[in-house]
C-alpha cells in the first residue's frame, strides 16, 4: 500500500506506473525517512510502485560524518534552542535544511533483479518528469552540480544556475525483489536564504569547514511568474503526469 494517498495511476517516460501518496506533515524527519524504507518493502511485496510527496517540520538533516564534527553536540543543542532541531540520516553528503515550503518527492519502484544497477537512470526517474513539467511552465531547469551550493551533487536540479533541488537514491533487495528509491528534495517556496544560513551556522558552531556560497540556491516560486505553494505544485505536477500518461 502506497501510504494514504489517492489511487491515481500515472506513467513516466520509462513506462512505469506509480500510485500517488501525499503524506504530510510527517511527525519528524526520522518518521518521514522510515516511511520511505517501509514503502520499499511494500513495493517489493505488492509490485505496485509508489510516488510519495511528503514534508517534515523545520529541521536540519545531517550525515553521519557531520555527527562526528568536534562540536557537533553543542551545535545541535544550540540550533534546537533556536527552533531548528538537528536530525541524522544514514546517507552521505552535507547538511540540508528542511523548512516550510520544502517538498520531498520519493519515487519507489521495482526493477528487474537481473538488471545491472544504473545510478544515472535511477536519478533520471525523479528528475526527467520534473524538468519536463517545469519546461511547460516556462522554467528553464537543468541537471548538474551547482558550485558552492548546499550538499551539492552531480544530479542537482537548478533553475537559472541556482540549486532548487538535491537528490539521493537507495537500492535494496527484498527476497529477490530489487526496489529502488529515487528521492528528490525540492525547494518549492521556502526561504532559501534562511536555509543556506542555517547550514553555514551549523558548520561554524560544529567546527566544520563546509560553507554554502550566498546566491547558489533558490526556490521555484522565485522563478515562477505566479505564486507557487506546495499544495498547488503537487496538484499541477500530478495533473501533468496524469495527462502525460
């Protein structure tokens, strides 16, 4: 079962169909991450792929490496007192701020167990439909690393050269069934300056060397000709996907 969302079936460019789930707000970031892991097992059992939209309360999500910084505990305590609790994820990379206006999009699907892992293809499952949708809205979105951006990576999504989304993925096998999670964290309408400042503040307090370059990130609402909310984005994006199928 794909969360508590609708049973609408949509298709993407690679021919896979997905059931939509809208799941927010999650109680915590850890709950949101754990739900993705649980849904991977559900997809393995049922064979029904899932497209999940979810949000979490304001927090800063860091990697295991970040948690080993010399003053991590003091930094986490200080940010928590300021209303931005620090949560840890299992994947790599650097800190990411999850604020109101940030939307997580998880594409969870079965892959043939004998097919070799293709990291690039998995990232494009989440990126290509979004780029195509934004193009129809007159937004020039590109895929690639943005120098100086938070948690930068080869498969970041940028608009006018400024990062609006980061990506991650996981591959797991459940009793011979290969399931892939292709995750995208999209800034729809969050205060990107506050997000970047939070990342820099964390590393300064924790004794880390990472710094985000001012002006390296943005939000979709800043790039759109109209005001964009998370709810309206989900409605318009899922309508586009349904029509495209």
